[in-house]
């Protein structure tokens, strides 16, 4: 009978064999996870209140990376900064109303905001009312809520159901006043290849009305479509809706 020479003959060689197999499995799994995170889905934590009431601090959103094509900013772990820019493949323009994760062109931070203006749109705000191409964006007041902010202050917010032109459905946004510093803007024309973003928490959002400005398409990461899990501290006064936020669809 012939001996089986394929199996390690000594304890030391068996250990080396096991280590090599383990490293190979871990490396393969890491490559698959990297590819999946780059090309398919990724998750992002919400660090600020700029998208209240839609998203809250402690929410984690799932982002479709293929929604608008791929650029160097599709790479995870900030690796896009190591790759030459100026390109995007399989590119497509978002729809008004999409909630998008993108990289702030000025700071390199991950941002999440709602698409308000598309390339070629004329955008203007008058006392908190959005005008797109000289037409007022329809909105219906839903009432007021008291919101316990992340830093502990309780503020009164008016909620509106807002309907952007061309969007499939409306979305809820919050406003505390109509004559704040960023409640009047423009008019301004969105340049070709750029997007105009705003947060749903209109008076507590650093967005395209201020230092962010128009965001080039290259910096888009993907469309957020669901909350995978929520650790939000939702101690609103008079509003009980925190339970059951996991896997909530976004719009």
C-alpha cells in the first residue's frame, strides 16, 4: 500500500498547514467583504441631527453603492483619497428627494442629505419656502412636535409633508423658523455635473445653502434606502414613535 504523502508528517508542519489555510480563508473573506462594500451595499452611522425627523443620531443606514455609478469615493475606509480622481463610471443622476451619502469636497467627511436641486435647476429659498425653476415646492403642514435634541435641549419643530417636483412621493421635513440665516438663499443655478443638497432639519443643517455649496457628482457614494438598526435616543416630548425603526424604508 502506498503512503499518503499529501498530509503533513510532523506536528510542526501540520501547524504551518493550518495557519496557511486559516490565513487563506481570512484573506478570501476580506476580499469578498471589500468588493461587496465597494460595489454593492455599505452601512453608515448618522452622527448629527441634520436629517431629523427622517434620520436621528444613532441610526445606521444601508446605502446602495451602484445607484449613481462608481468613483474613487466608492472605495471604503477612506481609500479613495489614495486614487486619482476626475472620473465616474456607469454614472447616473439622482432623483429629487433621494437621500444620498456623499463625501464633503471641502473636508473629506461623509455627509448624508436629501437631493433638492439637479443639474440645470434654478434653486431659491424665500423665508424657508423652496422654489425650483421659479415654482414653489408644494408642502402641507402636519403640526408641531417637541424634539429632545442630542445635546439635551428641547425645541419645537413644525413638520411639513414636502413634495419635490418629479419625486415619486413626499417626505417629512422639520422647520423651527422661517426667517433664519439659511431660510433665504439664491436664486442660484445648479451647475452641470453637480447636486444641490439640503437636510430635512432645515434650521440645523450645514448643506448646499452654506459652506458646502454645490457637490460634484464624483463625490456621491450611494443612495440610502433603509435603516438597518437604530440606537437613537428618541425621547421626544409628546411623540412616541421610536420603537420599530429598524429596517425602516427611507424616502
